[in-house]
């Protein structure tokens, strides 16, 4: 009887041992299958390809682009439309030569916040930067101090609708060859500082809506001697609040916080009266406070400037006549448009 009980106990123990061994083996197998599945998933999640001759990989929201040459190429449409909302960061990780066109190269990534390694991008032979960084609404910073734009002819909408950009230092840009800057900063409503001090606009440059940033302009605008402003740039007026007057003032011998300039204009006057060789400076929103240079509030200081010179009088008269002619032209155009058939009216487009 005792022998039977011992044998029964041994049998039960053996069953338990076999059970645990099988269970442990199953667990190991399950873990192995899980690891294999995870590795397979990761492999599927990572995509890659070529941009020109530049190898690229995309994984976990980061797009990496390695060394090579690009010329007028873009990411494949099928890949772009499947992944464009997932891209949060672009890393250039090797020397990249941009030949010819960079059209919309980094454009249209609504969740992109940063571009690293821009110094690797050689743009010496680039000619077209149309919409290069456009419609990246969350892009927060962009260091272009190493950009060579000496052969670029088209900067149209280069930064258009980059609403999160706060500072753009373009003081290294060479724009002698550029023929179009249309809508270059259009819709950049978050822009606080814009440096155009190196811009050469003495050629007949297209500037329609170039500075149409949104409701308000940058609070700091650096203008160089070769900058030519035109009314079609559509620069909005500074905001008029308890702090700001709604006018621009050049820094002069002061600084951005306490300007001490002599040129105080609204945006329309700044665009039409600015003479780069004489008035090149940093322009800031004028503060509505007591001026250290006057016994009257700063807001009214523009009424007490030095006597208007003959040239300024001439320019003011010229602007006034332009306004009158523009109103007459608009009224005449309205009359003509009313006479056009409906089909013809559809062909009239407004460039935004």
C-alpha cells in the first residue's frame, strides 16, 4: 500500500514537471514569435528610397536624407500622400548638392517642426527655390546662414504659410539674379523678425504680396540699402494697442526696445516712401509711450518731424496722384466688368 502511494505521488510529480516544462517551452516560443513579429513590424514601418541620387529612410516621424545630388526631384506621390502628415523632423546627414531646381523640396509637411543639417545642403548651383519650404505650418526655426543663393532667380512663395516661423535671418542671401519674390512670406503670421538687409532688388523684381504676412507684420524688419519696397507687397500695418501706435519707426541711434529714428510711417507710407540708400535701417513697431526726444507722446511724434523737404513733398504728391488714378481706374474697371458676359468674368483671377 505504501509502495502504491509512493508510485502515485511520483507519477503526480512527474506530470507536474512535464506540465511546467511544456508551459515554459510554450512561453519561450510565444516570446520568440512576438520578437519576430515586432522585428517584422519595424521593418514594415521603415520606408526608404532615392531622392535624385540621395538615399533616404523614414521611420518614427524622422526623415533622413544622405549624400548625393538632387535636381528638380520630389518624393514619389504615392509615398508622400501616405506619409506627409507623419513627418515631424528632417535630418540631412551628408553632403547634398542641389542642382537647378529645388521646387517644393521640403514643402507641404504640416507637422514638420525642424530641419537639421541644412549646412550639408550645397545650393551654389541652385536656380529655383519656388515654394522650397512652403506650407510647413509647424516649422519653428530655420537656419539658412549657409545658403548660397548667388545663382537663384526665383524665390516665389519660398516660405509661404509657415505660420510657426518666428525669426528669419536672410542676411546671407545674394539676390542679384532674382526676378520674382512674389508671396515670399505670405501667410507667415507668426513671424516676429525678418532680416532683408542683404537683399538687392534693383532689378525689376516681381513682389506681389511678398510681405502679406497676415493680420500683422513682423515686429522687426531689417531693410538694406538695395531694398526697393513697392505698394503691391501688401505689408499690413502694425497692431494699434495700448502698447503700440500702429506705426513703424526706424531704430536710428537707439535700439529695438527704444528706437530713436526720424522716419515714422504707417505701412503704406513705408512701402511708397522708402529710399534704401538714405533710409536703410531696422524698423520696429513704434511704442505708444512718452518719447525721450520729445515733450509729446510718441504716437503724435510723426506730426512734429523736421520740415518736409522738396523731395518728400514731391513723393507725397506722387503717391496722392497714384491713389486718385487707382480709384478712377477701379471705378472704370467696374463699369467695364458689368458689361462682360458671365463666362468672361470667370477668367479674371486674383493672385493670392
